[in-house]
C-alpha cells in the first residue's frame, strides 16, 4: 500500500467516525425517536429495515456472534430480539471494519447517498 492509499484510508476512517453517528441520529429522527425514547428491542425484520441490510444478513450476524440477540419464547420457533444499542454498535463496527480500497470507496458512496437522501 502506498502513502496515498494509507492517507486516504486514514481520512476516510476519520470521516466515518464523524459521519456514522450523525446518520444514526437522522435515522432515529426519521422515525420520530430521540435517543432517550428508543425502543429497547427490535425483531430481525425491523433491524433489517433500520440498517438497510437483509434479514438474512442480520441473521448471519446473530448466529456468527457479531450481533448479540436474545430469544423471545422457547423452542425452535422462538423469535430473536435485538437490543437497539447492540444494533448501533454492530453498525459502527461494520462501518469501521474497512479492509481494502474497494470496500472504502463503496462504503463512502453509500454513506454519501444516505447523507444526501
């Protein structure tokens, strides 16, 4: 990796640390919620709606251990419930886990589109 790539990655990571919390605040405002009024638990479907990921991606994150969730009910049909603060932390970690240049550019495009929209 050359010095330009390194500097670009550092600048982007710093920008993400500033932009992502603001995007989360905007998402909360879009649903008429303030951080103190937040719903404590959401379903996998609602988590997918809030994050823009598919239910399958949320499910994979839960079963891999990356996203903590609890069961509501007993048995094989028990529904998973996700704490909203855990969901926020997972999103922050996911946005910060940029490993190569192509991910950096794609993530920057998604964040710019969401911030402008």
